[in-house]
C-alpha cells in the first residue's frame, strides 16, 4: 500500500525509475479535492518575482520506466476521493463541473444510458463463467453498466458515490458483500481513478473465492494508443483530470501479479461511441494457486 502523498514509486510495479514533467491539475478536480480556485496574478499583487497571468494548481506527470504506466504524482486520500466523487454526475456535481467546464452538462447526456459496447464485453465473458452468475460490480456506480445485468441471478454494486442503484441491482456495504459468494467480480473503468490501485485489489480480494473470476477493465487512453510502448510520455501529459492513471498492458499485468492474482485471458476492444472513438483493455484473473 502506498503511503506517500506525492508518489515516489510506481503504482503498478513499485519501481523507483520514474520520469517526471510539470503539469497542471484541472480546476474542477483541484476545487473538489483541495478547495483551490484558479486565480489571476496581476501587477497590483506587487510580486517581484512572479509574472502576471492565471495561476492553477501545479502537479507532475510521472511515467514508470519499467512498466510504462503514466500517472499523476498526487495520491488523493480517502476524504479527498469522497469529495471528488460524492454524488457522481448528479445535479449538484454536474452544476459544479459545468461552472469550470461549460458544456459538460450536454456531454454528460452520453453517459445516461447503458453503454452499447457492453454487448461485446458480455460475449467475451459468457464462455468464461457459469450460467446465471452471482455478480459483484466494485465501483460500479448505479450498476447501469454492470455486465450480464439481465443474465445474473444476483447483482450487487459497491461504490463510494452513494448514488441510487438501477432496477435489478442492490447496493451493498463492505461488510455486506463479504457475506456473499460471487462467481464474477467486475472492476470496470475504476482503476484509472484511484490513488492506490494495488490497495483496491487487496481490498476486494476477500470477495474472490478459488473459482471466482475477476474482470478488470481500463481505458486505453488516446495518448497511450498514439505512442504505443513509449516511455517518454511524461512531457506530453500536461494536465490531469479524473483519470489519474494511464495504464499499459504490461503495467496492469504487473499490478495484478503484485496483488497475488493470476491473469487468465485478456482483450483489446475498439469502441465507436458515435460522438467519439475509444478503446478499452480488459483482462480476467483468479487467485493465484499456491
């Protein structure tokens, strides 16, 4: 588990070989997490050594020179994560974000329904799990995008946002979910948001029985796709928003191994969202056999 406020080691493979370059934390995130607002430095400030202009929250982009993961140096604490994601995409959250990012409310409409690409994810998962599985979606928001939602005998979701679950999904606490046995545990589009991905995998480990399949999914970010296998990306990543970790396949596999899990299979899925093209990397894993 990471204890550094500012990362000193790789979040995936634990290497200390990190390339670093200055960047800025986007104003919405800086406001929610730190209470920082952009400010204009003017001549009236009377500062001898600072040039006039807009000031934003500074940070660094770090890239591991071993596994290639690219990430924000700030590692948010639990309270800050709660502040950032409380009521995710609800009215208050959207209004706050619209203040910094005009047009967000309209763009957010694309995320209101169930994602079409889940049909491909489900087709890939079905041959790998039992029929009518018991499913836990860790970090699954309302459960709107939980795979196999209409094929599972049980669908639980655990999420810090505390949003209302959709029909057919039951929101559970950490204590409650450990009372159940799951055939499939999903952690989709979550690891890119969290300050300590290894700690998250260790936290969900008690939910994994010997035969439980874990499905992990992360975005293949555009920067990583455009510069495949490059370890010189820190200087190209000038700003950070809610995705604070950009994974490579190698880095995700290293993370899974450190968590005591064994990769079963993997896939890359290109997605046409209509309004933009995207890509995800998914893998399945199970507890490593002794």
